[in-house]
C-alpha cells in the first residue's frame, strides 16, 4: 500500500502531476459524489425508512415535535433526491472532456475517467447483490426484504442506553425455564 501511495506521489510531483490532479478532480469529485449521495438518500428514505431513522435520531437527541421533523422529511424524501438527480442529469448533459488550459486530454483518458467512476461506485450494487443472495427466503422479494432489514441486535452498544425498541431480545438460553414449574418435584 505504501508502494502504491509512493508511486502516485512520484507521478504527481513530476511535470504531468498537475494534469493528473486535474484529471482526477474532473471525474472523481463530480459524479461519484452525486451518485453516492443519491444512493444513500434512497437507502435512508425508502429502504431503511424515514420514521425508523427519525426514531434513531430522537433516541440520541431527545424527542422533537412533528413540525421539526416535517422539514427534514420533505428534504430527505423529496427535495434532496430531486436536486441530486437534476444536478446529475445536468452534469451529464453538459459533459465536456477535461482540459487543462489549452491542453486537451487524449481520448483514452476519457475512457479511463469513466472506468474510475464505475470502479468507485460498483461496490455499492455488488454488496447489495451479495446481501440479497445470502439473505433467507424462497422468493426474490422475500430475499430483498430480508436483506433490507437491520440486524436484530442493532442499536446502542451500552446496555444502559438500550431502551424501548432497542432492547435486546433474549436468546432461548436466557429465557426462564417455565417447564420446571410443571415438572415433578425432585426427591
């Protein structure tokens, strides 16, 4: 890893360093961030659920009135995804190959830039597909539903903070043995 960082550092400190910096800046700071933010909003709003997310926040900061959360719900469900999609479409529609002053980058660099974007983003759908394949269920819909549910042990780490819906469910070994009440007395 140190060797990779060193080779990138040496490449950036040469005469072509500013061109590489401009190239990475042109591709990495635009679409990757917009697509990742859009996927996070979709996951938060429609997969995990706004109401569960709000309950998680209220567990940390205390309860707020419904008007406080109304603004956040509108932002998370409607305004932010629409703005991100609009900016993403606009940036794709007005795409121009990167240049640095009068220097135009070669055609292969455009392909390299798109490969960089795809490589950075592809881990998100790959992890989602792996989770769906590994999930329990007989139909695809059951597998998707199971993959989208949070772990039953999810919640605050410390036991003193586990209240309400965050309370740990006892294992079968921790349950009191009710059968002993019906068993014959020992002699």
